[in-house]
């Protein structure tokens, strides 16, 4: 993960620019694509997230957008690496030999919900991991995944500019991160605990 310093700048306007994601989707590959042999490592989707998706975008329930995936050792190690200090809770939520839901991929490894202009889902219906990406928290520190395919990361070099381009801000990201932790059965840092949507 990249350590981009976030400087609170009162002159920064978080207006959002979904154009950068659409441009990235047209260039490909994107964050919404993995190698066809890496599908087991795609972020999990909790039952709560799936229910929210179906409630907000009913047409998704009738398609083949979600699959059930085996909790492999590689998957579990990846989840545990995302939550240092909460490895035991991660293993409790995703036990070896168990299963989890994830978004389906096509034969090219692209998310089944990736369209020519980016994600087909409105932001509030997307899985929490997708809403957060390319950001992540380690403890209370906002970090950025070092994804070489992400046009925003390649083009913008500060967390301020990345947040602005993606129409978000650290406080919003911390609320999403807390919801993700709760949905995945991982205790969020006390500072980020939230209730309800």
C-alpha cells in the first residue's frame, strides 16, 4: 500500500469526477478485473451487503452477479493481511473450509458489473470494498492500494487529489470502512464505529 499524506485543505472541494473511472474502464485493465486464476482472492461480499444491493437495485437478484467461493488458505491470508491485529476475528468470519459470497467475474476476469463507463451499480449499492477502493485503513491511517492499473493512482499523487477526483473524503471513507468491518465480522477501530446506514 502507498502512504499518501492527507492534508486537510479547506479550499479542496470534493465534487467528484466519475469520469476518471469511466476513462479507466475504457482503457482497461481496471481495479474491477483480476487474473482468471485469482478469482478466489476477490473481496468477499457479506449477506448484509448483498441484501442492500438487492434492495437498491432489484434487477441484480435475477442475474449471475454473485457466486459462492470456497475460503482457501490464500484468501484467508489475504483477509488477515488487511486487518493486522484482528487475524483471529478474520479467521472466525472466514474459516478454512467455509464459503463466502463474492462478485462474479466474466471469462476475462472482469467484474460482471463492470460496464463501458465503469460500475453499473450506483455508489450506495456497491459492496463496501468497492466503495472504499483504492483506499484502505491500517489502524486509523488512511492508505492507498498500490494498484498499477488504477488511472487515478497513476495520475494523482496525493490523497487530497485522489479523494477529490473520486468524489470522497477521509471522513466518508472511515464510515464506509467501519461498515465494511462490521459486515465482515471484524471489529472496527473505536474511532470509526458507526451505527446504521
